[in-house]
C-alpha cells in the first residue's frame, strides 16, 4: 500500500469519525432529556459531567454554610448569587426563588441545577425526612469535595500517561503495519531471502489488518457511537425509585468486575450508613432509618441489601442476624449490634462509614496504579515484537547480499 492511499484513508476516517461523533452526540443529548443547549462532542460531554459536579459542589457548599449558621436558606442563596458569575449565579438565583416559595430543598435542587446528580437529591431527601438536613448537607459537601479530588488526581496523576501512550503506540504500530511491513516483504522477495517465522507472522498479521481495514473502521465507528450514547446518557440523572436499564447494567458490571467492585461497594456502603446514622440521630426507629439508607441512590446491589435487611427485620429477625443474612458485612453488622445493645449510634456507625470509605479509596488508588503499568507493559510487548520481527531478518538479508557478492 502506498503512502497516498494511507493518507487518504486516514483522512476519510478522521472526517467520518468527526461527523459521526457530532451526530450521535446530538442524538444522545436529545434522548437524555436534559434541558439546555446541546453539547457538540463526546469530549464536551465529559467536560459537562465535571461542570455539573462542580456546580453541585459549590451550591451544596453555600447551603451547608447557611445551615451551619442557622441562616434562612432561600435568602442566603439569593444573596450569595450576587457575588457569583455565569451559570453558577443563575443556578443560585433560581434555587433561592424555589426555596422562597416553600419548596422542599431536594425538589428545588432538581429544578435549579441542570442534570443534578440523583445521589445528591436522594441524600438531601434523607436529611429532610430525618430532620437532619444540616448534617446531610455537611456530609454531601465532604463527599463531593472528595469525589472532585479523586477525579483530579486520577485524571491528571494516573490516566493521562496511559491514554497518551496507548494512542502513540496505536499510531506507530498501525503505520508500521500499513506502510513499512509491505515494503519490507517486497525487499526480501527481491533478494530471495527466507524470512524468519516471527517476521512471517508479522507480515501475515499486517495482511489481515489491511484486508479487514474497512471492517475495523466500521467497528471503530460503532464503538465511538456506543461511547457517545453511554457517556451522554450517563449525564442524565438516574431515576432513584426505578433505575433505567442502562443504570442497572452499569451498576451490575461495576459490582462484579474486580477493583471496581471494591470502589462501588465501599462508597455505597459508606453513604448508606451515613443515611442510617442520620435517621437514628433524628429519632427515627431502626426500621425507618434502614428504609432511608435503602433509598439513597448508590449501587443497586447495595440498596437491595439494605432493603433486604429491612424486610428481614420486618419479619421478626433480630437486627444482628438480619444484617448478617442480608450481606452487610461484619463491620456494619457489628455496628448495628452495638447500637441495639445500647452503644452510641453516631460513634458506631461513623466508624463503619469511615472504614468502608477508606476501603473504597484504597481500591481507587489500586486501580490508578494498575492502569499505568499494565498499558506500558502491553505497549512494550507489542513494540518489542514488531522491532524483533523487523530487525531479525536484517541479518539474513546481509548474509544473502554477501553470498551474492561472493
């Protein structure tokens, strides 16, 4: 294959991928049901997710400060909006107007923040139902700050290098397969040299790549389309009462995949235990507090375990035995037994929440430290294979040239 066809194919591929990304992103945005101007690309949707989390975090920080100082939320948010700019000012102003009308904070957040995360609204609703709104806002403020910190450290610290390395490796190997390897074969055929097995394997693989280039191209388009749809639909807030199919599939995959299971399990258990502690601090009975914990929008498998725990207690089982049978783990089960036997609920449950949050952070750091070396090892093996396959026959070629001269 000559240089010109390769450049033309790469150019057409880039144009088609760009057009497909724009069209599919627009379609996914329409399906998401989010109000506002549509975004234009998948990269923009990733930025949008970060902006939504940022706006939500700053809004919760204002609300938490007002609640901590016993100030009226609606008026305080309206005053705070005067010192902000851009979309945050609009969000705070709209939120203040909803609150001044007497709207519940969880409902006002849904109407004020575009695509407000359902985890935030469900946690606020748990604080409202238990009479612990101040504590719910403080917990949310800490959680969002931690999530933003994890995203910044993960993207900048652990993910940029593997992604850049992968794309550079894919570009170099693809160019080698499409341009260099065919010419390499022609040179050896001219000299009548016998190619080593590793070189023949590389050439056969290059032929297959060139032959199936159109199939691979359309496969890349399908993968890009799926990525655009998944990313944009993930921006849409989850339905707390009945999660959509995409949410259920995503939660199930994260629950059963290694490392991701530890992350989702840890953060999910920690948030649910925080809601349970809020309910008990508000004077609710244990069964009602467990119901609050099961209503927090975390991984559906965590929610099912807390709801199962509540049903077992409703059937008359002791709380400790019910927690064990529901699969809440020894730490949460021990905390619940301590509460039943008269221990301070806040101390016991706070210990359980901190334990699971620390476990999730450990798995998160493990994931970040595994991705980089894994991608580097795969790229090194692939580049090493190509290098050995290309340079090993040079000895055979030189021997053939010397033999011909003699």
